[in-house]
């Protein structure tokens, strides 16, 4: 895949994920309604791919915030978790509502492993 096509794919996926999350927030739902399934299937190959994208967004924001705390001398993973949850409450709620999905559980496990390795201490497990 060329850089241009990869970049376009990333933008399309981020835009769709943002749009679906905004819709979920507006409706108060934390699970994807059927009317989004065709677009999610086309862009992400199904719910697993969509959840992996949401997980990537969450963990990217979390890692950036934790890095900022570390720079300030406050390397508290639980504080970073609380802060990012407050900043992105609906994204976290959606991920939590799908916590039993195997693809999401695997993505969350990998991110927690990276966090434990990075901080060299036990991190809070994803809810």
C-alpha cells in the first residue's frame, strides 16, 4: 500500500469512528446500532476492526497523557487513566460496553503489556 493510500485510509477510518462516536454520544448509546454496520463492515471489515480503531485512539491518548505526567514527575498510570476517561468519557464507555469482545480484549491486553513494560510496574487493567 502506498503512503498516500495508507494516509487516506487512516483519515477515512478516523472520520468514520469520530462520526459513529458522535452519533452514539448524541443517542446515549454505547453499542453500535445496526444502521452503522454496513459502513463499519466496508471500512473496518466488521465490528472487531472498528473496536480495534477505538482502542487505538484510547490508548494513544492515554499514552500521550501518561508521558506528559511522567515529564512532570508524576508517573501515575491510574491518574492518567482517570484524566483521559474524563476527557473521553463516551469513548471509554463504548470500549467498556464491548469488553467481552475477543478482538478488543486482545488489543487491550497488548496495550496493557506495553504499558507495564514502559513503566516497569503493574498497570491498571482495562475495565
